[in-house]
């Protein structure tokens, strides 16, 4: 068993006062001025250097250094601005790599609260670093400015450190007052002590002690003040300015500086998102966010996108205040996530996920532990207050991480959103709500999210999870809740399936009911794609008479089961409160058939949205909304929304999400597919073609034979997905361009509809081709606007569908049979050899993919060797 050796403060009297220091001790000095601290830290460092110990000085603050450069002193310059995670990880790594002979000196911790805009994060920092000094180091000195911080900082410090000391300066006299000395005690240890050279003598005269303490503020007597740390103090200043409502004060340099600070505290530290916030979010907007917030920290990408979109539209035209549903969202700050991890001992599980070689190790363990963590009581009280505000109205708890919905990454569909039906007793509702938060936190470390971050080089980035809480938008029909309309809108239409379509007018993908069917494709049903310049134009497959031309099932929130369930539209059509004349039209042919079977009073409806599109201003308003947001963002946007209607055509739109649409190059083209000799084509498609137009050489084709795949048992279809993923990952390492060709839907969860690959399986492919042959009602282009479509575009992957029976389309299956090779990896999957063909380009057989999205043409063709 290792025995901790004694170390010294460098002051004999102080060593005696503490009854000696031992290796691993953390000492925190609370002072009014850093000048009061310098003699103590200099003595500690000097003694350690004299004894041959290594002294590491972590330098990160703006104040003058405590120690000058000297022999044996290792100064580590750090920047808190890189983010909490990288900052902590660097200090942690230094301590672990050191040993018991290392002594650590830290700059004043109080500046970290300003750097991270949060006392809570300062407390988290100390709770993470102090135990590592105790386990690995020789000892450490920290200092805090007294009375500057809330209990969110001071309580974790007091609970975690071994020794906590107050320093007081009165004239030329210095006093120390130990507040905590762990595992040591004497009769006078916790008395006030006066410094006399290297000696520290107990103050025995009450008059002297009273003179020292009479000027000390005991914050616990003032409930309105003792909680005010960096975060609360700055918002208190802003509230005071807002109450004054002085135009001169609002425009003053000081107020403008404070407003910018609040933007950095709530919205973003830098980049285009902060630029947007500077243009559209006023001091009043920021205070409105804070009043609906639990905890501290930024509100995350999804919440920011929503707040910005609402502000942009209000600035664009006052009419939007009456068209948009009033904002009724709440936010849980990102700092709460880190605090949850730290206080439940889960921080280091997250840190292991930064290793690109082992980031998936322990994923299941991490999820299980997150799902069983606890929140402190002060947060539980706020959770209860929030649920009392909503009553028994259903709500949704949504992820809003710092990297989510950014200009560089969308994370579309990677983290969970949890519906809370919010029924039953308050106790039950709180339990359900807390579990929903835990599930969102756990999804931040899911395999899907981690693979996405790894693919985009984001494993080492500061990734905090904030949370957005929204009332479920829609109408309540009995025990069912759903909006009349939900959808996704883009200001640019990347799929021009008809010459009359203006791509710059935009496009919507809409459904009746919950938006789950808008963002997650349901190939067995119909989803309405709306070209905004010609909304009556239907997207149907003229070659497939069996395909549905209207939505058959509607997703609703069932309050009894607490789940989103599909309900046949014909059942909902009986609901008298629905604005049925706007949403649907009578199916007279079906009614005639019913009369033939003596069902004379039965009415049949088809969900067409015909009158909604033609007789209301909904489509023009959505077109204007999308264009206004795109203009403000300076790029295309992806907007999720719901809408409710009345019979007279009046409607309200509820914005759910607005993010940059990461579609560089979509819509531009100089590729001429029509000029390619058809005799040289291995595959030729007349659309749909989605993504960036391009012409590029293909190194390898992975072709899954539709006929052979159809004969595979279900377990082998999943094995096929795994094989494709392994082939893609190998090709990505080799920097080769790969094209996938297969039956039905790539990325489906149902192997009867296609190859059930995941995002991570497909990441690295350049071209994705779906052969419309798996299912009679399948229309491949229905992924437009879905999370899966966003992933393809974000990966700069070109997608096109192939209808083998359609005029002008070609697929030369004999080519794949004759040219296929058998890579070594296929030997591990002998049952799949007949179903998958691997074709590599050679000097004699060079292959090129040319695709033109505006003309909806794509061809895989041979080129000269």
C-alpha cells in the first residue's frame, strides 16, 4: 500500500497549523485581492523546487503571473476559450502523466467563470481536477476571489478540496482562517490566525477577531444576493436596464457590450450563428430566453435556430406575429448536462469517446449509467414548476446540442426527441419528464451520434447537450393529439420532376398528423411533395398503377399508450372537429362502390390538401417564410413546421426547427448527360436525381442483385447490410470513390423494403442508386426532405433512383456478372456471394458517373482507357 509522503507549504508555521500537508492535498485560498495570495503561492513553489520537485504552473488567466520563469518551473499556457472539454482534458492528461513529485499551481480560478460564463462550470472544473491531483499528484494550490461566486461554484469547491482557507488583510497584518482541513484537527485549527513572519498565531482577543470579521460579508443572510454568480449578476444588470426602458441607456456602449456578452452566454461564442444573433436578437429577446430557462449555459443549436427564425420573421414583416404560433418553449442550459455527468461520476466515460480508435467502447455501459443518474434537488424543483406550468398538456423533450443544426453539421436524427404525454399525478409526470431528459442525454453518446461525429472529425470538440422543451402543437380529438399538417420545407427544390417546376420557388414535404412521417420515410405510404410554384402538381409514378397517390395512415399521439401510433385516415375523417373540406375531398368512386354493397350512408375521403393549397394563402406564406429565412442565413435552410387550420381557411404555423441546409453545389450543373452514347451506359436513369451534379471517375461499384437479394432470408439481409458497411469503410480508408447500386431503399429499417444499412454503413460512398423493384408501391424519391436525405446531402453523396421499366432507363446486369471480382473480404460471407457483385475499374474498363440534377439525368458509363 502506498504511503503518502509529507509536503510543505514553504511556511513552517502554516505546516504546523494544518498539522502537515501530505501528497495529493489540494489547497484553495479565498482572497479579496490576488496580492494577498502571492506570498503563499511563492513560498509553496520555492520549497518544492528546493526539494527537487517538478512544479507545473497552469497559466490561463489575464492577471499578472504568480511565478516568474525559472529553473524547474514548467509553465503550461492554456486557453479556456477552446472549450471546457479540451481545457479539462489537457490538464487531466498532464496530471496523469506526472507523478507524486509534481506540484501544480493554477492561475486564479475566478476568471474561468467569466470565460465559461458560468459559476456551475467552474464548480464542475474543480470537481474533475481535484480528485486527479489527489490520486496522481504531489499537491496543488488554487485561489478564488471571495464573494464573487454563487453556491454553484463555492459548494463543489468546499466539498471536493482537502483544505480551504480564507485570507484577510487588515492594514499591514495578514490573517488566515482555515474553513476546512480534511482528516486533521486541533483545538485551535479553525480559529483566526495572525501571520507573524513564518509563524501563525491564534487570535485570542475577541476585539481583534471582531475587527477582522466585521467587514466580511456573510452571504447566506441575504437570499437575494448569495446566489448571484457571474451568470446571474449579468442577467440582473440586463433586467435592470430593461426595466428602465431608456432609449439612451439601451443604445449606450455599456449596454451594447453587455448584450453581446449575453449572446455569447446563450447563443454562440463565435462564427456565423453569433453574427446572426448580433443582427436579429435584441436585449429583450435574450432576456425572454433567460426567463424560460432552467440552469445555465448555451441553449444549443436546435433552440438557437428556432429563436433566430422567429426573430428574423418578426423583423421581416409584422404579419408573422399573427401567423406564427406564439413561442411557448423552454430551455435546459448546456451546463446542466456537464453537471449531470460530473455529479454522477460519468464524465470520464464521455472522455473515452474522444479516442478515434476506441470511441465505441463502453457505449452500452455509458447509456445505462446515464439512464440511472440523479439531478440535484434545486433542479428537481424547477422541473416540477415547469410541469405545473404546462398542466396535463403533452410536451416533447428535444435534443439541442452545441454542434447540432450548425453551419458545419446538422446531426439530423442523431439524438432522441422524447414525447411526454404528461398525464397522471405530478409525481408520475416528473418521473417521466426526468427519464426523458436522461434519454436525450444518453443519445448524445449513442453509436449513431458517435459515428457521425467521428466521420466529421468532431470527436474532440466541446459537445454539450442542451434541451428544448415544446408544447405538442396541434389539436386534441378525444384521446388523440395531432396537428392538421406537419412537414419540412426547403427554399430551393433539388428535385425538378416536371419542366413547369421553378427550383428557386422551394419545396415542401407534408403529411397530415405528427411530423414523424415527414422526416422518416414510409415507403409503404404516400407523402405529399409540394413544388411551391405549382402546388397542385402531384408526384406519382405513372408506370405503377398500384402506388398510393394519397396518404393512407396518419401518425397521432395516443394519450392512453403514450406512443405515436398510425391511424387510418378513413377513421379520423369521422372526427367532426377536423377542417375536412380543406384537407380532403370526397372519393365519389369509392362511395359508388359502397352503395353497390348497401353502404349508402358511408362517406369516403381522399387526403389531397387540394382546397388547402388552392383556396388559402398557406403555400404563398410558406414560400415567403422559406425565402426570408434563406436570405437572412445567406444560404439554404431546412425548416420543420406544423400548422393548424379552421374551416374558413385561417391558419397558424408553428415553427419546430430551422437549420442551415448543408447543400453546397446543389442546383448548379455543367454536366451534359444527354450527350453520352447510350451504348456505353451500364446504368442510365431519367430520375429522380438528388444532390450535387457531378462527373467523376468511379473506382469501385458494389452491386446488390435485386433478384438474388429477394431470395435471401431476413438474417442474411442484415448480414448484407453489415458487409456493405465493411466494404465502404475499407474503401474510405483507401480514399477510393465507391458507387452503391441496390434494390429498394438504402437505409431502411425494414429489410423487405431494401438493404437495412445505417448512416455509418453508407458514410464514405460517393454515389447511391436505388432500383425501384422491391415493393410495388415504393417511390424512391420520397426521402426528399427526410433526415436520411439530409445525411446524403451532408455527406456530399449523389442519390438517384432507377425504374428499370421506364423509357430511357438502362441497367446492364450482365456487365456486373462478367466484370465482378471476388475480394478477400467476401470469403467471410459465403451465403451472399451470389447476391453481391464487386466491380473494380481497370485500365481496360474505366467507369465514370455523370449526373445532372436540374435535367434529372444520371449515367454510369464506360470511358476510353
